[in-house]
C-alpha cells in the first residue's frame, strides 16, 4: 500500500483524512476488490466512475470507521461520499461549540433537523455515531423515508435517535414538520443544486469526464441520484432563498439554521437575502474535499440574550450531568 497522506482540506476530526486503507475496507466488503485498479500514478485506487464501486466503497467506510454494518438502498438513489458528509457534521459541531464557550454540546439534548434526509439517512447516521445527537429527518419522498426507516431499524446505534417525517409540500422546509413550539438546536440541508434534469445530466457527464477523461452522451444517472435529490425549480439558489424566508417564521425555534452552498457564485446573493431578513449573525464556513471546494452558510435570529437563555435551558443541563 502507498504511504498514507493527509487529505488536508478535510476537517481535523474527519476519520478519512488519510488515504483509504483499501486492505481494511476490502476486509469488510470483499466485493470492493473487484473495483480496485492501478491509477495513472501506479497507486491502487477505486474506480470512482463506476456507481457500484462508489456504493461499495462508502458502505465499507461506514462499516469500518463508524460501525454501520447495514446500509442498503436501491441503486438509483444518491450514494453520498462519506468524507464530505462527515465534514458537514464536524463543522456543525464546531458551530455549536463556538456558541457554547468552546465546548461542543453532545448527546440527547441536542436535536438536529435534517431537511431532505434522503433514503441514505447519512447525516443522522454520522451525527449519532460521532456526537450522540438526536435527529429529525424530513423528505418529500415517502419511499425514501421508508428506506431510511429500514436503515435505522437495521443498526442498533440509531434506534430511538431518528424521527422521520414526510414533508407534504415540496416548496416548504419547516412548515408541516416543525411544530410552532418545537425547538431544534441546528438545521442542516444539502439542497438540490440543479435547476432541471438536463442540468443534472450535464453535471454527471462532467463528473465522469473528470474521472475517466472520456465523454459519455448518456451517462448512467444512478451515479448522481433520483430527480428529487438533485433538481428543484430555480436550482440551489432558489431553494435556499425560500428556506431563509421560511426560517424567519421559526426564528425562536432554532439556534442555528445552516445549509450547504455548492456554488461560490451564489454566496453573495444569499448573504444579501439574509441581511434583508435582519438575521442577528451569519457565517460562511469554507469546506473542501480533494479538489472540490464548498462552504456552508449559517445564520441565527437569536439575540445574545436569547442565546444565553438557550444555553441555560438546553446545553448547560448536559454540561452539569457530565461534570
């Protein structure tokens, strides 16, 4: 095996900062061996352009590093890259810790609302293993929720930690799921970033060309996920703007609202909308895996007094139990 190298752009607590230990991953997923080839540098590497290989790799990562032994969903659904998803969770932990005098609040008193949890249920899975948080996961697709429920049932560490809710209106983020008096500590979202199915297909073609150097006119869209996971009218920017508008109605229900933003060109417009809605504080937190740059945007409507009260009522209780 080649010498281990750090993927230095990943979060310091990310379990996959080093090159993949392919021997260990093949040990828990023997089928993966079939998809390990020598790359142009002469190193062993997974065939990332092959949807089956990508799924097997991520199943093996969850098994080896997180103890998740069952992670099954139909091939047409999105297979998320585990290191990047884990990075979001770790940055959220830092965000909460930054609002709690540097101490990351953990365990049952933290509730995270995952907007668009998907069939893979990946953010709750990593968040529970790493920090013991509770999750509410919403989705507009009942089939995705049914698959996610099976995933929760199959892995004991997730039992009684995930509440899955159907979002009845695809235009809503919070309405229909979060009650008027319900409190969540942070919301997370990986919004659909394509404005049309054609855009999604073009994105898949670019991804495959970057990985293989070859053009494919009709690439296998299994590589990217189903329509609802990838596409919304107006794309990522429209989705996030709607989320911000709706979040104002839930200003006192949540400490931090957050979302991933894949396109740097959208950041300025999002910040302008946040200022228009008079948020108390906003943050742009850079993220990156390999050659890909991303970022998350966080905002809160809570004043300093509101934040102090939130800590006393929710997080200080947990601190007292641990000390």
